[in-house]
C-alpha cells in the first residue's frame, strides 16, 4: 500500500509531523558527524577533537528531549491512526536509537582521550583497522537514515545485509586483538580500550539496522524485527523487502 | 475479511437499497460476527445508517424504498428482508437504539415493559423480573430501582439512553443496532454507554454506526468503512486502524479528506 501523499485537512497536523521529521533528520545528521569525528579522533590520537565530540553529545540529548515531547503531543492531541500512527511510532523509536548511537560515539571519543593520555611503547596496530570497521557502520547509519527519509525498502534491506558484513568484520577484529594481547601483555589495557571502541561500532551497526527495520513498519505495516521470535516471519517467503 | 474467530450472526448478501430512484447502497456484502461489536464508519451520506436500518426493516415505514439482496439471520438461515418476514417480529429480534434518547412519556418501568406487553406478557411478576434484568443489563438498575414509577423523561440524557437500551434488551433481541448512540451525550455518559456495550456484546450481537472513529476503535472488534453507498473495506478493527488496505480507508481514518 502506498503512503498517502495528500495533506491532512487539519494543516497543523502536517506541520507537527514535519517538525518531528525535521528533528529526527537533524539528530541523524549530528549523530553521523559525531561517529565520524570520534573515530577520526581515535585514529589520529587527537584528544581535543575527541573532547569536542563528548561536549557535543549534549546537542543530541536536547534533540531527543524535544522529539519525545513532540511525540507525546502528537499522540495526545492528534490520536494518529494508520500511516500517521506508524510514522509517529517509527520516528519515536528512531530517536531512541539515534540517541544510543550518539552515546556510542561519545564512548569512542572517551577512549580516544584515554589512549592519547597513556604512555605507550607499542602502538596498537588495530587502531588503523577501526577506520575500516567504522566505514561499514557509517554506511549502515547513513543508509538507514536515507531509507527512512525516502521510504526506500530496498535501501533498508541492504542495511540488513551490511550488518552481516559488519558482524563478520567485528568478530575478525576481536580475534586479531585477542591474538595481539597474548603477544603483548604490556599493551593489554590499551588493547582492551580498542576492543571497547570496536564494540561501540558494532552497537552502532545494530542500532542502524533497527532503524532500517522500522522503515518496513512505516511503509507496509509489517514488523520485520526478530525473525526467530516473530510469528509473522515464520513463513519461508517472509523476508524483508519481499511481498 | 477475516471473521473466522466468530461465526456470523447475520450475512449481508449483495444488498442494494433504493430511495425511489436513488441507490443508497450498492451491492454490499459482509458478515456480522456473533457476539461481537461491528462498527460502520464513513462520511455523511456513505450509507452506514441506511445499511443499519435494513436490519430492522425501518425503511418499510417509508413508501418508495426498495431492498434488493438479502440479510440472512443465522442459525435459522432466514432472510430478514423477505416480504414473508413480519417487520414487527423482526423488530422484536433486532433491537435499535437511536442517537437521541427517545424514552416514551411513561414511567421507567412502563418504558422497559412496553415491548413485553406488546408480545402478550401480562403476568406482573414476570414483567417485574424481566424489567429488572433489562435495567441491570443496561447498567442502570441501581440508579432507578427506587423510582421505577418516575417518568423516564425526568432522567438525565445518559440515563435516558440507558433506559432506552433496557427497553430494547427486554425483548431479548439477538442483534442490537446502535445508531450513533452517544453523539448527544457528554464524555462521562459516553464512557458509561461504551462500557455497557463492551459487556453487552458477550450476550448479544452488536452493530454500531458512529461518526466518532475513536469510539469505533474503542468498542468494536470489526469495522466496515463505507463510502458513497459502497463497502470499501471490512476487517478487524486493529488492522483497519493501524494498516488499512485501501487508500480511501487510510485517507478517511487519518483525516485526509481532500
């Protein structure tokens, strides 16, 4: 079923939905930047840049508070139904995931500060690989937000596929880091920090995947999350993106 | 349409209705699930009240109107619209509650007993018992038990409506039709009637016409959306309200009236 393109008779309703959408997109933009800058700060050992990321997380928190207030008002005053209900629920859940992604970026930034401060004779070579993992996570985040803006189910499906690649890359890096730690016990405390950073990127991937799954709910009214637990997904044909 | 959870109490089959030359209903078919609440929604002129009034042959009162099709009552498999069906008997079995509470200018007791007396019941003890039961089922017994001889018109709007419901229930109908039963009532009276409907449907099949979409959402298991005499979409209320199949339905429930 296609999303209605006509306006509500009550114009304020359209304005309020637009306000909520804009808040979410603004949040998405800031969150993407935060992840990029946090990883960049980690790779370059730039603690000033890292501190700027930590500071800016407050902007994300402010947007979350405003968005949640908009959601409450929409639910209370407009009693949305059909696609409007699904839109408000989707945007509400997306706000939550974006705020969590922002927190993960802050964690990465904190790790950057910590690693910069610690005396270290053996550099952690895997820091360079964090960049590769971060590009996958950022692609997922960007793709999920893109799918949401354009209501693009194909793009949303690809985010799900990218998550598999991210998980594989994550596991591979964990194995490499673990190997590194056995050979360099004096660098274990720093390596553990790097492990936390790549875990944060893996979490960013998960949250991005969540957002991409909400797009199916918004567009088709189908909940495609948790295939193993979801009775509606038990049919072999029930894959996201397929009718 | 999925009414597999509940067998139909009535089947509307290819029903058309004409006011003279004007076709107010166009080939409507749907099943009314037994002991469930089915809501009819749609803009003014869509045919929802026209459809409702076919069930109890209200249109018979107006010359120049014509039914084409069937409403089959189960389990007897009888067509309510058949000329052989006595409309008076039909109205004993298919009750109706109107938008404006319309108690007779009689006592509360006599209002509720009216249908029973028409059916021939003369025993006062039986009448008293059935009147009490009907008033209890209409969730108003406690409020009026000590003043059954008072005029029904002395009650508040919400109370009057519940007495009208009791009057309908006294003849133990199989289906009760509600035609915008709360649009003249305040929110508290509305909530009382809705709660009553939620209890009542366990014993009797209910069809409700409402302009208030939230009300349809609150009380009904199934919803039919009508437009210009046609049944556009019929389904479980949960599905109609969160993910309707038809664009027209979506536009209506989301307030995109064009």
